[in-house]
């Protein structure tokens, strides 16, 4: 191995880039960096070329502000890939660049210290612990005070971090529905590790998903139901890598196929669907539309990242707000913005709190079930936990 | 895991464009440390054929047309043969011949690309005028010089394919009066269904392009006013330059008939191997599997050339090191994808445009966009997307049309798996 762990990836990518420059115009970060995707790969290789040691590589990259902007400013939304005439795989490139950035110490600790989701404490587990949110009674495959370990589950439900932490009643209601449509469901309330990947801990993210896969195998489940397309993507890969034969299905598809219908009518007025950027081929969008009973060609659909992707907020906090604004600006006054991924719902809610608009922000499960996110409560609790009796502990854990 | 490998006879790469460069990168990335002998008939660094029209149209500088720098190419540690084009490939004896020498190889990758053809162009009576074409940097240089000539005011482009349309755009960028003549009823031959093509044609007309569709050039004579053209409809026109884009021909003339399986190009398997286990092919000379039809076809696009080159390079490195070629190296096939923007009018397509009996077409029109879907009824009674066209009145990088295009392309690919 050379001085960069991922040099082969950069060489491969640079072979596939025409340097036509179309990608640059598709991305605020690339515009700011004035770089193409090929330039990123080539700049990484240039930093390595002729360098004597990793210190020299680090110094060279640290001096290249364009490169830092391009690598750290990426939401992984694939807007550049979509515009690329060759559809070159930007996510693969940037993930690898983040790995090298992490190895070289080019991503500051405060950017990731609270989202090490393979550790005991991260922002989600801390929030859940402080506010008494747990699902031990639903994790049937694990022995606990509620039950023995059960290995005859047929469905594992994977709500993802945001839903499990910030919508506990909604999570339980969904679980109940899932459970009611199969013989026995269990809950996997861990993280898929996307925040680790954003921070350049790719191996750790993969290991986390593989642990999840092992738990799913242990439960006996043959179907994994995911709420978020990103979780579904990562878990599909991990299950295949581990050789665990489990079908990964979106919640929308699972409910739709089994005849579940929304518990209340769709809201009146314009529905604007915010497609998750992890839903690369739009499958999840179509399945969500189907279960909501709406024609996918009828509502307004806006593509691209909500602003939460890639941990860009830790690099340039204002970019998350700008990105959320740019997406929300597509929704006309009075519209309901319907998100596919709970983290998008969270991000829009956070933005709407400081920059209100006349739109209603809903995760699609909120249109199907009775329980709703209470974002005022969530943000009050998120802010408040850094003070009072847990403040010092949190500060030390995430220092 | 990389394994250092060497072999007595070099790996040969014949042709050094996109496919050749990617083959070399993959060989090195896969641990091959032996000699890579490159045969190229161009004296410059490898260029990007995609960028030639931008250069001709003044949107890119000459230097910007070369995606790889000297340093990057030098890093691959290549042995470049500079004694003329390859005249013969002898698979039986593992020998490559040029006008000045013969060279042994252990494995060979043919990546010689394609040459634009002027089939059907009648020529100019009593004149040695050669129509403009567009493929190589030399072609682009000639086109640019012609378009920048102050005496050139009127450009006739014959053909309605992607290359023709990019040539047309170069002409528009030089403020020329542009006319396009195409034998088919609509532009975007074989890539668009009428509904999408019509919107694109509207965009072209709005930019002042005269379209002469369903006809061809019947004859050309040089007059004092310029090149006087008579079309098959009997109409006439006078132009200062004519560009012809009537298709491409794979560069395989140096392959002895019968020595390798050749259809329209070299027929390859999923590792880019030809009928000879030591000869591989990639790019516009390779006829690999087209995923929707399952047939062997040339999918002449940059990405395919890059992936095929990389596949061949990795497969060869594995074979020479005695390791099994991994499944991940396999390129099961590809689908055709095309994106073109002409002065702001955008067209994206992927998949097939063959509307056979078991396929249906759906058209969605909105204020600024036409989307045409081609669905196929599968034997299991399911409906899968096998092709689409998007024509959008504006070319906005990162915009909705690109997002939908990428989404639908992925959906087609998923349906092929």
C-alpha cells in the first residue's frame, strides 16, 4: 500500500472521468471548489505523488482548500453523478477520500465524536437513555427482563436512528402494525452506520452492519423491514456479504403488499414528495406513493439531499440550512412536504424551527399512523440535555 | 489482495484511448508489474472523444481535451511503441506487427476505437472536397478551423445522431447558419421515439436551425457561391462547409479474417475475452452483451469503454498471476445511455427504443419536459422499464431532468439483473 489507502480507487475513477465539467455545475460544493469529480481523484493522487511520508501528504492536502471543500462539502446526494454523462460513482470516490482524510487526521474530532454509532454512546443512544426511550420488550430475539431470546421471528423491523430516537410512540405503533401482519416480528433498533461512513470510518460502518446482519440471522427473520432507504441499502450489502439470506423490504412495500391502508385520509392541498437521495432508483418513492394511494407522477417530487447527508453540517453548518431551504423552496404555500427518510423529516423540522414557512413537514409514516413526531418536544429535549444533570456527562463522553 | 506478477512477454494494448488507459490502470491496480506495451497511432496524450465537439465549438481549450496528464500516464510505466500503426495481429503466434517491427505479447487488449464514416455521402463533383467529420482531435482541429474561418457562414450537417447534433452545436456556437439533413423522419436516430424527438426538434428550430428531415444529400457541386447541394426532395441549398456523421466503423482492419470471431466488431465474453483466450477487446471494437436484448452489440459510449478496459485489465492481471478471475471483475453487459445538450435543449435516453409487440409506450408531457417510457411485459406478467427518453427545454446541471434520467437508468439496470 502506498501513502494513501485508497489510491487505487482514485486511479480507477480518474480513468473513468472525461473531465467534461458537467458535474461541477450540479453541486454547490463543487462550484465552490471549482473542481470536477475527476479533479478530486487526481488531486488526491497528486498529493501522494513524490511525497516522502504521510505527513507530507497531509500537509499537501491541508493546503489544498479546493480539495478539502470538495471532499468535506459532499452530501452524497449524487446530483453530480446524475448530471455526469457517464454516471460515474461519486459516492464511492468521496467515501474513499473521507477514509484517507480520516487516516491523515484531516477530519476534526468534533465533527464525529457524537456520532460514533458503533460505541455505547452516541447522540441517539444518549438521547434515548436520558429520555427513557427503549424497545427491550420488542427486541424479542434478545434475552432481557421481558422475555427469553426468541429465534423464531419471521420479520425484523429496522426503524433507523432518527425514528427510534425521536418518534418512540410512532415507532411502537408501526412495530405493532408490522407485527400484526406477520407471525412474529422483532426489533433491530441499531444504526446502519451512515454517520461513520461520512466521517471516514468505512470499515467500522461495515462491521456495524454485519453485526446487525448477525442479529437478524439470530432472530430467524427472513424479511428485514426498513423505514429509511439508506438503512435498507447498507443492510442489503451487509446481509449479502455475510451470506445471510434475508429479503430487505421497505416498510411502504411491506405494508402495501399486505393490504395495510393509511389510518386517516391524505391531507388536503398539495403534496410535495421529498425523494431520499439514498433512494437512487426511485423504488422507495414508488412504493411509498403506492401505499399512500397516490400516483407517483401526480405530486411534485423534489430530488436531492435535505442537507443532512455527508456530515456537511460539521464542516460548514450554514450549508445544511441552505440545502434544506433550497429543497423546501419547491413546496408552495400550504403544501405538505412528505419525506421518505426520517432524518430528512428531522432536518426540515430543524430548519423550519428557525426559518418558518407555510408548509407542513411530515414523514410518510405520519400520514399512515396516528402517532406523530413532536418536533418542539424533541428539539427542546435535545437542547436541554446538554444542561442540567446530564450535561457534564455528555460533554465528557463526546469531548 | 495484490500479487506481484511478471511474465516474459509483455501485455500489449493496441490503441490508447479510454479503453486502453483504463486497461492499463486496472493492470497496475491489480498488481501486474510486467511490461505493458502500448501501440498507439496518435502522438498526443489520450484525448476524450466526448470533448472534441466542445473544442470545435470553442467551449474547451485544446489542453482541456486530454483527461490524463503526462505525470498520470507516466505513473503507469508504459512501454510505448512509436513505429507506426499496427498492421497485423497474429493470435496464433502471439505477435503484433507494425510497419517497422514485430512484437510478442502474452496477452493483448484490442482497444483501437472507431472511425467516422461517410457512407452515402455522394462526394463533390469534380472536386476533392472532404466533408468534415468528428471523432479525433485532428478531426476537431479541422472542424474548428473550418468553423472559425470568417468566410464560413453556412454549415450543413448530414446525419441526425449524437455526433451530428454536437457538430451542429459547434456550428451554432460560432454563430453559423446551420442546417441539418437526416434521412429519418426525426432527429436522434435510434435513440429517441418521435414524441421526445419532436420536442428536441422544436428546441433546435427555436435556435434557428433549419431541419431537413426524411431526406438526404443527393449531389454536391462546387460553385462560386459555395457547395451547392441538391437534396433527395429536389430542394437545393448552398453551404460553405458540410459535416457528415453517418456512423462509425470499428477499427479492426488489422485483424486477419478468420483469426478471431468478428461480427460488426470483436465478439467478447463477460471478461472481454475474444474467441482467442489471450486476446481481449474493449471499447468501440468490442461487441459485448447488451443487457436488455441479451444480444452481442457495440455499445459505443465512454463509460462502457472505460468499464470494459478496466475489466480486461483486471482479468488479464489475474490470469497472469495464476489467480482466479473474481466474479466482481465480470462485466455482465451494459445498456445504451446517452445524454446530449444542444445550446440548452437537453436529451437523455437509456435502454432500448425497440417497441416490440410485448412493449408499450407511455408519454408524460409537462410544461418544460417530455418523458417517454418504454415498458415490457415480462413472462411473469410483470412490467419492467426497458427504455426512456427525456427531452427538456433547458439544460440545468443538477436539475430535475438529470435526476429523473439517473433514476430511470438505474431502474432499467435493476430490471436487467
